[in-house]
C-alpha cells in the first residue's frame, strides 16, 4: 500500500513538472504571439502604404514624378477630393466672354499687294486698263528674313580750338569696348535664359541660326552677370515692397548648384515676386533678407517651421496641403471617418468663402466644428492621423484666417507656382553656372523682375530692355 502511494506521488510530481514546463512554454508562446501581432500590425501598415501610394492627388508629389503604373492605377479610381471645384454643366474649352488670343487685322499694313484679273474669264476681253474695286481683303503676318544685326560704328571726332586746345567727347556709356553688344542683344540673351529657360549652348545656336551672331557661352554668362548687377535697384525695390505687404506667400525648393544643395526661396504677392538663393533652408536664410521679419504681413505658407519663427502679423497655412494629406489618410485608413470629416469641413469653409456674402459666412459654426474635431479622442487611430491632429492643434489659429480677411487666400499656390519655374529651369538647363552660386543669384535677380512685370501686365522683354539700357 505504501509503495502504491509512493508511485502515485512520483507520478503527480512528474505531472506537475510537465505542467510547469508547459506553462513556461505557453508563456513564451504568448509573449512571442504578442510580438508577432505587433509586427503584423506594422507590416500591414507598411503594406497599406504600398497598396495606397502617395501621388499628385493626395500629396505634394508633382505629376511629373509619378510612375506609369501610378497613372494607370489612378485612372481607374474615382477620387472624391480630386479637385475643390464642383463639376459644372459648361462645355469644355473657352467660355463665352473669355478673352482669347487671335490673329487680328492690321489697320495699317506694311505692304499692300493687289491681285487683279487681266482678262475676262467669259469672253477673253483685255481688262488691264479697267479700274477695279476691292471685293475681299485677306492679310498674312510674317517676319522678314534674313534677320541680321545692325552694326553701328561710333567715331570720336577731335576738334582744335583757335586757342590751341584739342577737344573731344567721350563714347556713350553703352559703348564700353572696341566691339560690344548693344542693349537689344543683351536683353534677348537674358530673356531666353531667365524667362524661357534656354541653356547657354542653345542660346548661342539661336543667335547664330536666326541672326548670324556668333557668340560664346562665356559671353552669354558675362551678359547675365552684367544684367544681374544692373537689375539690383529694381530687385531691391521689389524686396522693400514685399516687406511692407499686407499679405504675402512663401515657399522654397531645393536646387543643384555646382553639385551642392541650395534652396531657392520665393516670396510673392498679387503683384510682386521676390526670389533669392541660399545654402540654408532655415530661419538663417530668411534673416539675411528680412532681418526684421514681415511685421505687417499675414504670411501664407506650408507648415515648415522656419516660417513660424518669423516676426509676422499672422499666418495662414496652406489648406491644399492639408486636404491632400487628409485625402491620403482617408484612402489609407478606411475604417475611420475623422480625416474625411475634417476634409469636408475645410472644403465647406472654402466653398462659403467663394460663394457666400462676406458678412453672412457662418464662421462660428465652422470654428465650433473644427474645435470639436481637434478635441476628439483618436488615440486608438493610426499614428499618422494623431500626428496631423497634433499639428493642427498647434496651428489652430492659422487654419481659417482666410475667413476673417478677404485678402488672405486659403492656399499658397501662388508661391508654389513661383518656385515651380525654378524646377523648370533646372530640368531644361540642368544647372546654374557660375562660382559660389553667382549664376543662381543672377537668375533670381532677373527672374524676380520679369515675373513682377508679368503680374503687372507688362511685357517682360520690355522690362529687360529697360534694365539693359540702365547704363
């Protein structure tokens, strides 16, 4: 009997040992399961990013950087936030009342060519001596060829006075060497480079093929540097006016200058464009040009931190950026509605600004709904959604500024268009020439003037002629 009890105790101890071993193994499996579940969540998150990639409709990625596959996938989708505009019943193309561009009749043509019949097509009688009348008029516009440069020789004449003094005058300031290019050529070279973004080599080819002028790329660069110096007075005037503006937009973009990363900054108003280049993307670059900030200006930008460290009268963040980001989050995480609700509120506010009478806009209701969304607990949602909520809480006073000032836009598209031209220049020309960023500085000086001229309905080439004639 005692032996049986001992056997049972031995078996129970063995069973308890196995249970303890299995319990330990189970706890390890549970811990591994927790780790694996976390990894699955992370991997799912990464996979969703690839299944719903960022493109031009839900981010700031330009269409030119989208892959062919992205275009194909996008064409098969229907995006609710593809545009802030609602579809109208108007036909595509130019609308009634739209001022188009057409070839108009000249009141005073340079040449008149008459086409008269010499004989009767019925009986064959001679009509050469019979006076005729104009039945129909047509005009053709062309340019004379060949276009050749005009060479002007300047001679300084010496005259001897009766008193014995030999007198002479100086050459005009525009004639600075034995052989030089006049202001028209200098303005044309500058226009081709800084307004049409033509590379140096192609500029030399245009001048040679069209005008028979053989000019070197080095001379092109010298002309641009000289035009840059002459433009400084106007360039600084643009800076001073931007500094005093009530509303201005700001943006920046990276640029390759002699293999180094520089930043091109654009500051714009409705009638001004001021661009400069700097190695820094931070407040250090801003302080070089705006030492006192923009104390009278409401600044419209993205959420780049440097702008919010400036001394300004107020801020309006770009809602186009916010809407694209919310669109992406709505597509990426379809199991939540917070991002779509906020996007709908922003679109509604923009629509009211566009369509409602200014005094009748229900601002209190919009701000109340906005505050409710910012205070909604979304801790269970994805980190990216939490991040944008925190960012908007930080900038809550800068979201609907455009509802309280009719001169403030709800996006910084104007400044984005200003920096986009810099990227076009980079794509076409490849880079800026000149040591220590001088080529980029010259482009910024001249481009600021031509873009400002365009905004004021002035011919940019005429503006460059004025600069070229500024001896």
